[in-house]
C-alpha cells in the first residue's frame, strides 16, 4: 500500500512537471473587456507580442465588450481552467462587486490572480473650445454653469467614472455623466466636442495631447507625467487622498493548476522586462508592474476595499 501511494504521488508530480514544461501547446486567448484601441487593449497587445515569441503557439486577443466588463468576466469564469483562456482584468473587475447588486460570477471565488501588468495615471481633459485652462477656472465654471457640464467616461462603474464622481463630490461640481463602451469611443466624442470634459487614462490620452483638440488641466499621479511635465498634479494643488489610477492584470478561471499560474506569472514578468515592451508602455506613460502571484493578490484585495468605499461614498450605481 505504501508503495502504491508513493507511486501515485510520483506520477502526479511528474504529470504536473510535464504539464508545466509542455504548456502551452496551442494558442492562449487573452479576453479583454475593453474595445480595440483603448489603453488596456494597446498595453496587452504590446505584451502579447513578446509572449508569443516565448510561447511559440500564438496569442489571441479577444475583445468582449459590454456590461462594464462583466461580459468578458462571465465568459472567462466559465472557461476550462487549463490556462488557455485568461481574463485581462482592469479597474471595473475590482469595482463591479460593489457596484452591481448581483453578478453572474463571484469575482473572488471564480478567478485566480496571475500577475499585474501595468498601472497608469489619469488626466483631466477639456475640449479645446472649453474656456477654462486651469483647474481653478474649471472648478468655477463647473460650480456655476448655465446647465450641467457633460463628462465622458469609458463606461459606468469604471475608474474614470467613479474617479470623476469622487472629484465632483469633493469639489462640489455640477456634472452629468455620459458613459461609453470603452475609453476610445469616449475619447473620440471628446475630440469632436460632443462632450467637453473627460478624466482619461494616460494611455488613451497620450496620442492626442499634442493635437490641439484637447487641453490637459491636471493629472492624478503622485508625480508629474513625463508626457506632461508642465501640468500639475492634484496633490500639488492641495487635493490630497485622491487616486483614480488605472491598471490591468491577468486572472485565470478558478481551478487552474497552481503550476500553470506560476508559469504564466513568470512568463508575464519576463515579458514586462523586455526593452521593447517597456519602451512601448513608456510612450503611453504606462508603467509596467511586474508582481508575484501573492503580491498581485494583495493588490487586488486593496482594490476591492478601495472601490467599495468609493462606490459607497459617491453613491454610484450601475446603469
């Protein structure tokens, strides 16, 4: 009997080791909740190019947009936990458990964290036709408008939406929310002047900062943006304890073998160290955030708590 137990343990160990060295032997699908062209999508595509070189079997980017990211999350939650279908998680993934009364999945129980990929500050943008060109002038305009200003966001319950609602509450502004299905379409309407204000992720904003069609008022990072060295941060202007930074990471369906989670984590961290990936991210003012599995889990726990408090404070509800 002892011999049989030892034999089965040996076989299990060898199978686990084989699975890790053989993996992946077919394309891996990265499911993105935002549309093509947005900051998260562009960041993931940079990463995917490097991962494809390592994995040899291809990387498929699948954009499943809608319901504040819940469509993508629900799809991955039901996927086979074999490491071949992964969720590109972002702000709404941590926000939605507090924003929605019910979800078709359990965010904490149905997923396993793999690694954080990136983080990025946000910038408060106004259309070129908007008269205010400083934060103080914007506040004065937004407090006494003839009619409420409309601001765009990447969607209800996104960090852009809740961040703007927190800023609105903190500064006593009068603003109306106009949600879009992702940062790219929201930015397009801002550029066209259909909406005048947007709290945008730096990755979405970076291609347009020198266009003359939008004007940056302030950034939300701890330090000034390398792309906007002359634009102050909220902290510089005395607005403390405000963080609407964006991020993205990778989650797998619950039940994915730990050895695959660890391999995926190691491969992501190696890809993030690649100079081409770092250079591409830097061009969008996006910071690579290589983390271990426990570090990413700790980060996620802090995000759940932070956005729970933000939802309660702002009174935001899912549309």
